[in-house]
C-alpha cells in the first residue's frame, strides 16, 4: 500500500495558547479556520511542506474532540494517510485481520472518501485513510451527489446560488494549454481517453430581478456529441433550479459570459414538435455584441465551440438585449469584459453593501487554474487571459471576495488565498 502523510490532527483545549505556540513561537502560518458543523469541530490548518497540521477545537460539548480532551487531555488525535485506492486499502487490511472502525469508506470533506482504523490496531494512534476526490476523477465512484449540490450564499442584498448542469469532459491538454502534463496531472486525473472531468455550474442571482448567468449544456445534443464530451447530466439544471426553488419562468434575465456550448447550450430547448425556442419563457437574454459576432461568424478554429441552435433562435424570438460587455445587469450585478478566452468573454461581478463576489467563467474555470500562467489551450488570446487573471487575482488576494467556479468538479466557490506563492482556496465564509 502506498500512503502519503496528509495531515496530523491535534486536539486542543485552549486555542489561544495553542496558537501562541504553533503560530507565534514556531512561526508557522495558520490558515483561517473551517467549521465542520456535523462534527462540532473547528479546524485550524497549518501547512507544513506536503502535509498539514490541524488544530482541532470542539465547538460543542457533544463533539468527539471535547470527549477526547476530557478523557485524555489535549494532544495527538489522529493521523491521516492519503491512499490512491481506499477500497483496495480496506480490502487489504481486512485480509490482514486489522481492526477497523469503518468497514466501508464514508464521505469526508471536499468529496474525499475516508475510513478509520481502530487505534487498538495502530498501537494507540487513530489512523484515518483518505482517498482525495481528485484522484478518483476517472473512476465511476466519483461522488456526484456530493459535489453537485446547490450552494446558497448571501452577498449584501443579493442571494446567490451556485447551480449545476451535470458534468462533461474535455481533453486535458486542451484544458491546460502550455502547462506540461507532468504538472497538471498532479492536480487532475485524466481518463483513458485523456479527458478531465469538469462540472458546469451556472449562477443564480436573486435581487431586484432573478438573473441566471450561463445555463450549461442543455439537452439538444446528439448521442455522438455526448460520447465525445463524456456528458453526464444524470442531475442537471432542472434539478438544480428545483433545488434552489426557482421555476423556468421565474428567470427575468439570462446573462451569457460567452456563447460556447457548455455555457449557452441551456439557453434554448427543443419543443416536442421539433422547434427550438428560448428555454426561459419570460427572460430577456443579455449577450455581448462582440461575442455574438464571433459566434455567428465562426472561423475554422472556433466553429466547434459555437452551435447556432443554442443562440440564433433567441434572435428569432426577439429576446436578446445586446450589450458592450462592461455594464450593469441590475443593481449590484455588472459585466466586465475580460477578453482572453474569447475576444469578448465577460466576467460577472456582484457588489452589494460591503460584500463582493465574482464569476470569472472561463478565465478561472477550476481551482487547478488558479496560477496566472495556467490558461486554457482553448483560449483564443491566451496572453490576454493571463493579464486578466493577474489583475483579478491581485484584487481577490487583497479583498474579501467570493469566487465562483464555472467548471470545477468539486469546488463551487471559495476565497483565493496565497501562501509562499502557492494559491489555494479557503472555503466560503
Ligand atoms: Zn468557453
Ligand atoms: Zn467553459
């Protein structure tokens, strides 16, 4: 069994005293805490090389950490070993007669699957085995139900919900441009057809109006298309809207970041009679004029990404409002042209009271794309993407802004943080 130390959990009873040692005396960086509400635990993460120390603080008397501290005092609570295949690891341990707490893996944080080995078998140490979500990207056991869940946030007066329209797959090399596979495959697993798993995550904003940003792939595609792109819409936008308590005719405005099929496919729908009509019957559709021109006059390079039936029927129905790419959609919501991915690709900013959020769409489609230089091979103007991302990141690292990811298979949103030049995501607060 190949195992890598993932983290060491330390139960603390006096957090300020623990911080005085780990942060102030040792001089280690302590990341903002994360609450694991189901466990009544607040975890403070301290990155140390390839692994992490976790200071675990009980938030309620019922917490296992509170009981641990009461019984044994503060100290080493558990160690976590990361394994490639947790099912194989458990099966192996069973054949060796090792006493387990979990006979089967159970869901852990961030889509991981975890199982505990009994301390009696591990010489007094509680050992957790963990299979991180990323490693199983090509495996059928991917935790779909867990990561495709609507997530509601409040941004000032706006209620913002990350939706989903299922998964698809794109060639890994094309998703990471000039980044060598040796680097990107440390973050993302490719399947046997060299594709990486991506989610489609449109954004719902409820304020003065009800606004939908992008609409995923929709369901007009052929069997062949769905095979090429590994489309998995077992749970799709209709489910997400239902989860969010919104009906199709509640949508007032649909905003397009751009018109690629994985963002605009859900703008239209085929009727039982075979006609293609706007999917949101009451909505006006906000489309950047320059992007429309690019989409309706594609080049050989761009043709595969633009499918006319996703947007031309909107023009026929007279429901499009063309915009320049830098304007307000409603109070608190505005478009900002980024360029890069396409000449007129736009990001969406949400600003209400002191709160801010951004939907950068394909400028930062997943958390794997956080480094400035990690631009997509699909980008038509990659140097502009890097410039746009650099400006965006400088903003995100100095402000408390929630970032939504259009394609991350695991993370719908989070706050960008940087430590020793390495960027990562802090969960939404
Ligand atoms: Zn795109
Ligand atoms: Zn996209």
